[in-house]
C-alpha cells in the first residue's frame, strides 16, 4: 500500500511540474466569423466553408497585448508583417492551433488546445488565461505570414477575452476542457489595407535610439 502511495505521489508531483490547462477551441454560431463581401464592400457575410483560417493565441491573464492591427473604414491595417514579429512584441503570448471554417459558414472547430505552462508563460493547470483569435482568408495560404505577404488578403483579430478558466487535466478524473464557445465574441475579416515592411520597425528603433542619445548629450 505504501509503495502504491509513493508511486501516486511521485506521479502527482511530475504532473504538477508540467501543469497545463485545456480549452476546447470552437464556436457554435454561424454569425461569429464574418468577412467583408469584397474589397470596397463592407457588407458582412459569414465566412464561407474552406475560405478562411483561424488561429488561437493565449497568455496568462493580465499579460499586455499590442494588437496585430486595427479595423477601419478602409479595411484591416496590420502593424506587423509576420507572426514572429507580432509574438516578439507580445512577451507571454503563444500561438496554438490553426483550423479552417467548417462544418458550416462562420463556424470552426479546432479541437482541444493544451496550454503548457513551462513553454507558454506560466499558466498553471486549470489556471486563467486571456486569448484572441486571428483569422485570414484560407485561399491565401495556411499561415498568417502568407496572408500578410499577399496584398489581396482579408485579415482580422478578435477582441481580447480575459479571465477564462481552463480545464485541469491533472485531476482524477481529468477536468473537462473549458468551452471557448461560451466566451468568444466574434471576428471580422477585412481587406488588408496596410502592412509594414519588416525593416520599418528596425528603422523606428534606430530613430528612437538616436533621439535618446541626442538628448543625453545635450
């Protein structure tokens, strides 16, 4: 009996070291993922099946976020030219599952997402997270980078959703994944209007450094 308890304790300890939360990535409404009808036509339609991709990104609750871009009258103005650049500007955030619009327009189901605390910002098993969903036209490629590189893309980012409790897989029996459908508020894909060149941020950084050095010398 003692040997069994020792094994159970060791197993629990090992599990806690690699604690992680779970969330079920999906929505049940065909009105939640919408897109402009066409460039110059902001009439919204539900994103058709096989026409768009969405990606789930998460961080511990309270982590700051610089958005991928902004949605305006002219379309979506991107602030980053790559996903890596976006993540570099947002420490603590990580990109997870990508999935397509299916089985009907405006809906997606990406399955259970496992959020590992060691690799992605210290999220404990069953801990709270905040998340966003980024979407783009699937016809432009299976990655956000391919969509950002193509000027004719439709791209969008959802609002930040904070304070979402994840499922705890370390309990016995394992806790069920949190349902994203209960908190996801929607996403609009719009024509890409502006994408910065990768060198833009480097030049901005050099300019800021030069200005700071100038002020110190004065």
